[in-house]
């Protein structure tokens, strides 16, 4: 039977993509000295959407059997049989190639190269590692943070230290976020045969410590844009407040592991990132004295 629109949205993880695309646009705007050329921004959205859709689709092609064993993913279009695996594979390969080509033709080679690296790392490195080692998140965090670099490169000025700091912020943020998810769904991940730290950590103590360590590391890194002169006081105090709040939820989970506390940590991570990016954008839009 033909796949429905909702199945294509699920296959491409369109809702998650929206956040990544907005963050990439924010980075493009920051790299362009608080200016955004509309046509270039449109090309970034099209190219990044195609490559991100390819990554999501090819990941689900590779993990169709795993998804079928897990409660939270068994109703996805491929394991549920609402879409042919071959259709998803063809779509993923075509979208990936078209997206990289689009970025190369309408933006620049650096943006296209970064998008290609993101796709390869996510689909052909991170995805198989999930079945082999609990260290997979260390690798998966790299493509997860690369939309920021892609957005920065799309402005045409090349990557610099500021871009690296933003990448580091997003990379570190992912660990408390994903460890909360992995702890909440640890039985599901075990059924799927995926190697997660939470599967080796019955009490959750090691997972909670890891989340706390990464969140502690995030505190100084999140302040670097101001400390190194890239952002102003508004961002500094917003980042300090947001990151300490995020750390409080992380420590709350560390002190006593429970499903409600893990959900609070997850939701705090989802609130933290867009607010931090908004603070960066607002700070850049104001005179430097702000």
C-alpha cells in the first residue's frame, strides 16, 4: 500500500529536523555578522533537509529489524510494513546525493563536504556502532552537532573558533539528553540489541555520573562565546542561568534515578537548546554593549 504523508514525516524525522535546521540558520546568520541573504538561506534549508532526510531514512533501513523489536519504534513505517524497505533505501540514497549536490552548486564546497561527512558518519559509522559498543554516542554526537557547522559554512566565510565553540556546546549537550532517553527506554534498547551504557548499568549510577560530567563540562564551554569576545553580556547571563538550570536537573537525576526525574532531565534538555540559541541570536542583534 502507498505510504501516507505521516509515514514520510516519520521516516525523515521531520520534527527533529526542524530544530536542527533552525539552529543551522541561526549559525548562518551569526557567521554573516547578523545578516542573512534570503536566497542562500533557502538553499541551506533545501540542501540540509534533503541530507538530514537521507540520514534518517537510511538509518531506519539499516535498523528495520531492531526497530521491529522495540516498543517505541515498532510502529515506524518500515517495521510496521506500511512502506517498502527498498523504497526507503532508494529515497535515502537519492535525497543524500541530491542534497550534497544542491549545497555544492548553490552554496559552496565546504558546506557540501560537511553535509556529506555528516551523512556518512551517521549512517555508516554511528548506526552500526550502536550494535557493537556502548561508546557509540561519542561518535554519534559528531554528526548530531554538525548542522551548526553546516550552517556556519553556508555563510561562505569558512569555519573558525566561534563555530568550533558552538559545535562543542551542542556536542556536550547531547550526552545528558541521550542518557536520559537511554535510561527511560533501557529495556527497549536491550530488546533491540543496541549497546547502551544503561544496559550495563542496572542501578543507573554510571549513566547518571556520565550525564553530570558532560553537563559540568558544558558550563564553562557555554560561556566561551562571551569570554572570548564573540558575544555580549546578555548571552553570558542567559547561558549561565540556562546551563546551571540544566545542570540542576542533571544532578537531580544523578542523586536519585527515577522515571519522573529522567523525564524532567529530558524535557529540560529540550528547553535548554532553543533558549540558548535564541539568547545568542538576540545578543548578536543588539548593540555589543547589550
